[in-house]
C-alpha cells in the first residue's frame, strides 16, 4: 500500500492541504492551515505513517541494500523520483474533472515523498533529523534558491554555503516556526499554481503522462539540492 492509498483512507490530510492552498491564494482566509500542513508533512515524511515508512527506515533500508553511503543515496534519489512520477501520473489521470480532489492529494503526497527523501539523504550523511534546526533545513531544501530570501526575511544569516549549518545556530523556536511557515507558503503557492495549470489543461490519460514527467523532474531537482545542502558530517563534527 502506497501513500496515495493511505490518503484515500484518511481525508483529513487532503482537507488540510486544500485549506493551505486557499491560504496561499489569500493569506487572510485560513490562518494556520499552512503551519498545520507543514507539521503534518514533516511528521509523515520523517517518521512515517501506517505502512508508509519514514526517512529513518528508508535510510536504513538503503544502507542495507547498497552499503556505501553515496550508493545508498543514489538508491534513495531514484526511488523518490520514481514514487513522485507515479503519484503525478495517478493524480493527473482524471484531468480537470478530478481536480478538486486530485490537487490537494498530489501536493501533500509530493512533499511528503520529497521530505522523506531529503531526510533520508541527511540521515545517510550523518545528520540528526530529529533536531528542529535540521528539520527546518530539510524544509528549506525543498524550496531551493528561495531559501536565501526566506532566511533573510527571518533575520537568519547563514554564512556557509550549506543550509545544514542552521544546526549550529541554536535558532529560537519562534524563528523556526516563522521559517517553516514561510517555506510552507512558498511550497504550496508554487506547486499549487503549477498543479492547477496542469490539471486545467490536462486531458484524461495523456494528462497522467504529463503529470508523471513534471513531478519526476521536480523531485530530481530536490534530491540534487539535498546532496549539496547536506555534505557528509566529519566524525566528531556536530551536525
């Protein structure tokens, strides 16, 4: 059973995502929806839910199968791209007709898979993914180049080239919450707009293929970014 099957059994995640999409379009409409969604994405992506394994288990499985860290990371990246493409295909099959249900499901599913993949890569590189600052760094990895703007607006100066250095900043809880919400707003706004465009123009079946390509390409970009943002921790170095 995959994440999409889990979503069909638990509609609350899709409902929260739909509310977050509304907030991204109108920030005053449903305060807190994006924060709730980001927390849920982190929880499911890093710790798993039901039959859906979290980042810890994925990293452990990759290590057992591939051994050497970089080969294990390759395995995690390929699996994430495949899963994202599969989710994009399934949720795009119905075209415009299924958009009200498919858009929230696709947004939630995509970013849970992305969070799990980035978390697993961070784990394999030696980071403590239970650390609140590392969890925030994982979220920032999902937005790529926009992370600099988000950190600047939050008043956080990251001098190094890696956002994983947030672990050494001892960020206050308020700053972490502010960054997490800003990341969530950016994620939902950007993917929501792209997804709405995709579903509005898509036709059944053919739209599924297009959705698979789009989501697979986006996931490929994210896992490449994760490999840059989480360099291997040197033994004895704090993560």
